[in-house]
């Protein structure tokens, strides 16, 4: 059951399409690409208008260097649209074109695939029924099989025929570690699905206990500037990286920042607290690639959507979004992950029980990230989420780079 969310109404709904990304990872859970889900909730999913507008959006209005940085973007292309395109306005190494192949593909579409493959574009078949169904499309080298509702014991039977036919197999819709492990054992090369956000209970925490203790102190509601300064000053790595951050190109300053107090004054108490929280969670451990980035995108999106809505705290919304992925960061259930943090009741209730308002907002955001592009409660709720999501991607990228630079310098 989905909970209705009290989004603010706007004067008129947007007519644009929306895009979200879902990570594609390898057997180590390191990100190797992103599927970009693009859709228009006002158009029938099978219509040519839907396909044309969605792909146009992905190739033009969506900045693939932002949505899918450093990795290829997987984009689904309607067969009818391939006939309209002589060349694509994107480099072949930045995209994998996914083609629906459940029905018979027209010979003109086969020719279009062959032509684009000749330019260097890679193609993947979306959940084909059998290897034989792809015999007329020799340019396709990847098959992406939907493993939703597939039991682990049945995975091998689905995968083996495609491997035997020479295809690289990607498993999508992977919902549990049991299915993920079965897909790895079966020989799949890439994986996508909700399993990435689940805790690996048989593995050591990816965020160390000391970092969680620091996070709890940073989230204390009575933390003032003096205690914040003392907390950072006692941690040599936090102090060093805060000064590097304050002296980076992100801030305009007339002179070099030399003390923790000066850095807090420059950056602001609220943003310093947030920055220190990110650095604490990012330090040490063997956390799978991009999980913290995913959590930060959720957090910033929640914050932006909550801003200006009656009865909601943007700071509380940020914390709920960030900590919604805490189990995957500490490899423990949510109840264990939250123990000792002393979070406000409305945040804890949202994370443990999904209670409104923040639990409902998180639920709506997760639906959106899963590709459920609907209007929801209010005339333009999905527009508000999409706008906030894009802003969150832009916000998190420089922060991610700075955290990586700090980690490299400290190594």
C-alpha cells in the first residue's frame, strides 16, 4: 500500500518527461553503468509520442555526464524510433541502446540496428524469450533478463541458454541477495535491482562504529557551533579535510582559511555539520561503490521537496533520505543501525515504520526512483520530485569528487 503525500499544488502541471537513473553493477557491487529510465506520465506507454519524447529528452535535456557520470547509460529505444534516426547525438561509448525484442522485429528495424552498430553503438535485448528470438539481430551482444519474481533455484535455467549462445547476460530486477548470488553463480556479468540497498548481514560493517558515533554527535539537536568546532578539532582527519574543503575552489575567499572556526564561519554551521556527516560516513570500510552517493541524492531530493511545505522540516527530510540507506552502509538491520543515534521521534518513526510525513515522502521518492512516474497527490507532485532529483544530482557530484579527493589524499 502506498501512502498519499501532501505535496504542494502548483498553478499548472508540467508537460515534460522525467528521468531517473538506476545503477548497473558488477559481481563486487561496483557501479559499471546506469540505466536511465525516462518516461512521460501523461502519454500512453506504447505510444510513438512517448517513445520519441522520452528518447529526445535522454539525448538532449538530460545531461548524461550528470545523470550517468563516468559510465555508460543504458537507454531503451522503441523500434519505431530507430527508423527515424540516421545518427545519434551522443558518442557510442556513452550509451548502450536497449531494444524490446519480445515481438517479431521488422526487417527495417533490423537494418537500422545493423547500421548503428556499424558506427560503434552497442545494443542489448530487453528480456528476450529465448536466444532463438535474437537470431535475426546478430549485432546484439547483451541480453538483460528480468529476475523479478524468479526464485534462486530457477536462475540457472534462465541464464544458461543465453550464455551457451554467446550472449553476455545482465540480471535486472534483482530483489534479494539470494537471487543476486544465484545470478553470480550462473555466470551473469552485471546486476541491477533493489538488492543493492539491502544490508549484507554476513559481511562486516562498511561504516565503522567510530564513524557512527561521530554521526550521532553531529545529529544531536543541541549541537551548537562551539561543540561542533570541538568535535571536528578533536578528529585530525576531519579537521584536515574541512580546511582543504574550505580552501578549495568551491568557496570565494580573500585569504587562506587556517582554523576550524574560520572554516565553519565560511561554510556555515548547518552545511559544516552536513559535510562532516558525509565525511564521517565515507571514511574507511569496504562500502560498495556509489551507495553513499545514492543516499546523498535521496537526502538532497527529500530536503528540496520538503522545503516550503507546511509542517515539514527540510533538515529532518534530509536525514530521513540519507539514513534510508543506512542498513546497506553498516550491513545491519535498520533497528541496529539507528541504535544509539538519538534521532528525533519523527525521523525514527519514518525510518522504522514509514510513518508520515517523512515516511510517506520517502515512499513516494522511492516509487519515483523505481520508474513509477505518476502524478500522485497534488497536481504536480511528480514534477516537484523530478525537479528536486535533478538538482540533487548536480549538488552531489562536486561533493562526491571532493570526498574522493580527500580520501585519496589521506590514503
